[in-house]
C-alpha cells in the first residue's frame, strides 16, 4: 500500500477514510458482483476457446493481399497455419460474445497432438508495419 505519509496524517486527523490500494493502484474495495470475473477450470477455458475458434472465419481475401504486401505473409502459409479473423471473445463471466469491430488475426497455438491450447492475437492492420514471425 503506497500512501504519502502527509496525506495519511491529514486524513487521520480529520477522520477521512482512505480507500486502500495496492502497489499497482488497484482498489481493495469489494467489486460489483456483476463485473467480477468467473473462475473457470482449465478444461472449461479450453472448451470455450475451441467454441470461439470454430466461429472464427478465415481471413478475408483483401486482408490476405494486404498481409502479403505489407508483412510478406503468403496465402499458402496463412492457410497452412490456419490463421483466422477474431470475431468472438471470452467475457470475464466466461461467456462468448461477438466482437463488434474485429481487428485482430487469430493464430492457433497447438500441442504436439494438434489440440488447440491457446490462441495468440496480432493486429490485422497497425500504424507501424511489423513482420511478426509466425513459423
């Protein structure tokens, strides 16, 4: 808890209760239950991720051309790596919701057996062109 001692003394003197925060500035006040994150098991997270992955469409042709031109990614490797367009996300409540304005490319992370274990996201279009290494 980081609170300047002068402020702490002033508040104590005048009976002002300070909201305690941790070193990152996060409040220790109780969260609104409607906003609180849900604790999901690893299996539940993987299941939700797979449900979302199945809903992700392939990258649009215009975006593939743009990626070839600006980043040097080829259509062949985009298809081999099964890159997709992020159109769904997992809420803090553990529910899938549709992204209003999709802007990220979804890169599947698979284990040695080919099972989806994670998904990495990179911006489809960025102000600074970066060649992300994906192979």
